[in-house]
């Protein structure tokens, strides 16, 4: 059996604090929380038969009602992870949020770690994802002012969507954009807010085929148009890198207006790439459903 060294395991939260106080008051644990102390408390809870009969100083009645469940989970964690002792910290969720913000200021963004972990977990083609990301960010730079897409957060969201746009391939090629959107929407993604995951899911789910308009309409009103415009850039990047070739893209020039995007290629390039030309015609049809005209020349 493996046990963690003293101080390696930390617990926080009101329930753990109250459990710790109870164990100390009974003399069942001199320092921190131990499995032996939890077992003694478990027997006491079972014998009481109802939380109203438990003596838990400082614990509100409504919190006492959830104590048996928390106790069961904690015992399972101790047994499953072979924890020798858990020290209690007064820190809580608020402190965790502050540490996350400090990390972002110091360029230690937890979201970047999450994106890397997802790329590995879902076996993303990193080279291709990087090509799509470079193309999408280059397009963003050209239209950021006209489409009001300035700011590092917007740039990061587009980059993350490019890196994860193919995570659904780990489930199935058929409908992989939908699988990817489901993962992005429902997976535990440390560092990401619920709203950020919804935006990411909308971009991943609409990077190909039909535009999932309902996903964008479900976003806060302030984010809907922003996300749709990012999706245009992501789809264009995916379209132009469809061959997965390491060769650089042509010098594409974008000109944006509120409801229009014009894409200009070097003279003769589209004629030499008829499949891409056909894709762009289809893209224009897709974006008309969202009230946007996409033209290419």
C-alpha cells in the first residue's frame, strides 16, 4: 500500500473543517483527518440514525444534512487513493479563483494546460492543428478592427478552437464536429468558465458542414455575433488547409464589412485549385443562413 507523505494532501471547505473539528474534539485525530478517525465518526453517524441527533458545534442544520454523503465520499477517497492523512487548509473556492487570476497574469494560464491535455487525450494531429491555428490567427489580424474582434481573450478563443477542432475524430469520423462540440461542452475543463466552454463548443461544432445556428443563439447576446465571426475565420482556415499539406498558404487578403467578407487570392490560384473553389462556393451558401455574404476572387 502506498501512502502519501505528510502535507502532500490538502483539504478545504466548510464540511471538511467541521469534520476536522469533530475529530479533534473527540481525540480521534491529533492533527488533520485520518481514515481511523473517519471510521469512528462513521460509526457514530450510523448509530445516531438521523443528523438531527448529531452534536456538531458550529455546523448549520442544512449542512449537517449533507454530512453523511460528504463523509462517505471522503472515506472512499482515503481508501481509493491510500491517503495517510489529510491536512486542512482555511482556503476555499474564492482563494482558488484568485490564484487562477494571478496565474493568468503571470502567464501560467490553467486553460493552456487544459488545451494541451485535451490535445494529447484525444490524439489531435498537432501539426495540422497548428496549421489551422496559424491561418485562423492571420485572418483574425486582418479583420479584427472591422469586425471588432480585438483583445487577447478573443485571439485565445480562436486559437483554442483551432487546436481542438478535430477532437471528435477520436470518437468517429462521421459527424466528428458534433462529437467534438459535445466533448467541449460537457467535459471537465479546468480553468474554463461555463460560458467559455459554450463558445468553444459552438466553434468546434460548426467548423464544418452545416452551421449549428442554435449553438450561437444559446450564447449571451454580447457573445453571439463575436462567436459567429470567429467561426467564419475558423471555417476558412479549415477550408484552405483541407489538403493537410505542410506547404504555406497563398497570400490571402481579407476585407470585412459588418455583413460581408471578401476573400482575395493571388491571380490564378483558385483556377489551379478547383476543389477549394468549390468549397468556398459552399461556404457562401452556408453563411447566407446567418445573414453574411462570403465572396472570393
